[in-house]
C-alpha cells in the first residue's frame, strides 16, 4: 500500500474516492469525454488512497498553450503531452472540511493524438495513460531514475488494467 504523504484529516468512515475533479476543455482538436477522464482520475486517487476531501483539475489545452506552460515551467519551448502542476502534497494544514487542492493535470490533445498514431494505439488509450501518469506525478511518483521509472510504469499499468476491467462489460457486472 502506497501513501502519498498526506497528513491532512482522514475522517473515519469516509470513502477515499470522495473528491472533486474539475475538467476544463480549452481545445477543439479532440472531442473529450469529460466524465470518463474525470472518473479515471477519481479512480487513481481512490486506488492511491488519497484522503477526502480533495480537489484536482484535468485541463485539456491546445498546443500553443501547452508550449507556453512547458516553457514557463520547464524552460522547454514546445508542447508536450502532459504536465502535472502540483499544489498541495498533503502536508499543508487545513480544516477538516477543507479540500486538499492536489493540483492540475494538463493534457495537450494534439500531442497525445500524434503520440498515439506514432505508437499505433488508440487515442483514448493514450489519453488514459496520460491521465494516470499525470495523476501519479501529482501524488509524488517520478521517473527521474531507472528505479523510480520502473516503479511508476508498473503502477501505471496496474491502474490502467483496473480501469479497463471496470469499464468492460464483464467488469461492470
């Protein structure tokens, strides 16, 4: 069991999946199934046992906006597929009913679509990976070295498998 360092209140009897995902679609390159991707982010938060209440954002942006954010945050003047912009790592003091503001996962649909094509996979599979990957970054996972990269990739695959199982007809019964 992994913990995310959250020292905030964990009300007894409260489900871990009681959080809010705010979806903001700022691009027109790709039709976005807001409910599906918000549900996937909530599933990752639940599986990672992020204590409620929490709030996170899922933002879909055009390539020019992603390039600007990437330049400002990482000094790289080009769009990337996903960025995780953390706010509260779980250590901030807050009132019992005040949500932990986890942060935002920002996805560039145009880059995701190009990556999916290059990897010969469905765009939805690429978006699912980016939602999971970005959310794990918000929760402290990283891939700075080989050990951490392997650990993060393994967890991504576990979460994607759970997500696939729960969205399939057999998994939803």
